[in-house]
């Protein structure tokens, strides 16, 4: 169970303005209802908040973010020293947080470490958790994996949830990838993907999907469970904590079920009996 006495949780949620269908008031209400003694504060996009309230300097931020870029997903190593054009690109992104640009990958743990360094120490005390929604595509190469993979979530402090990753990271049905092999042109492959997604309809998530609020509820809970209990994922495909690898699994856990399994619900219920400070 919890490693420390539970006295409540303050959860800071940072918006992704490039994804326009997430209903943040509903997300905050859900988390406050389901996590005992949880207060939720919804804030502006994380880097915008860091510049306005924590004194983060745009040029330094741009260089640091650019250095977390990944060019070769097989190796999944950040570029390190970025080129001037890459820094300038990131600076433009900072000034236009509602702009979504695809195809750029970032090493997830390096970006998480950078973001953590921006948060003031008095907001990193136990009982305070920051959850950042970002359009950036996060990749990591875990121990035992032969290559890097796109991630939907990076657990820890802060939690990073990739709204693009929720759409792009889970696998589509196998026959879609068989069809992709028939085309060499990236443009033709992209057109085919868009057509296949249209045919699949509600079986897969799409950019600005109206169901993203429901999905983010579950992923925010994953971050909470990892923070409080040291675990996040569940083996039950109908539990919101299931680590989905395909769109079919994600839709099953977050949309069709939309619930915690009995074990994980009991863990939250246990917090209700923990004495408050």
C-alpha cells in the first residue's frame, strides 16, 4: 500500500492547448471524486506556466528541449548538442503552444527530468503531483527492448501523458500494417493510414477524438497509482490501469469499461480510512 501516511493529494494538471477536445473541468471533477482527499488545479500549458510563474527563460528552454530530440528511434539516443535551427524551431513552439507538429520525437525520461527541474521545490513536496499533457511524441528504450518505442505515458514526477502518443503509439489491426508494406512512399503510407483509420471508426482513437477526456481520466489515474502505491498497471484488460498496446485494448479499458478492477478500487477505498493530518 502507500509508503507514507496518506494525508491527501494535490494534483496539478497542465493543459495541452493543441488538443481541443479534452474537457478539463470534467477531468478534474472525476479525479476529485475518485481519489480520496484529492484537490485538482488545472493550469495552462506547462512551459507557458513555467515561463510566466517560475521565470523559465525561453532560449534556455528551447535549447534543452531540442537536446532531448531523438533522430534514430532504433537507438533511441537524444541528439545532445542541437543545431541552431532545431533550437529556433523549439522557440517558435514555446511561443505557439496550440500548434501541433508531427514527426518530431523526444526521449521521454530526458524530457521528464528537464520538466522536473523547472518545478519549484515547494511544489515537489510529498502529496503534490504534477501531470503534464503534451502533444510531443515521447519515446523510450526500456531494458531488454531491441529498439525505442513511442509511449503514451511516462510515470514519475512529473507524469507526462502524450496526447499524440494516445493516438499514434497503440497498434492498429495487423492487416493495416500488411497493406502499408505495399507502398514505399511515406506520403502514400500516410494517406493509407488516414483511410484505414476512417474505416475503423470508433475502434481506434483519432486526433481531437471526443473520447480523449475519458482516456485521459484513466491515464491520469495511472500516474496517481504509481505515485501513491508504486504501481500503475493492471493485468485486467477491463481495468483503467491496463497498459494497452493496441487500440482495441485501449478502447476496451478506457471507453467500454471505464472502471477500475476490484483490487485497484479497494486500494483507493483504503485511502479513505487513512487518518488525515
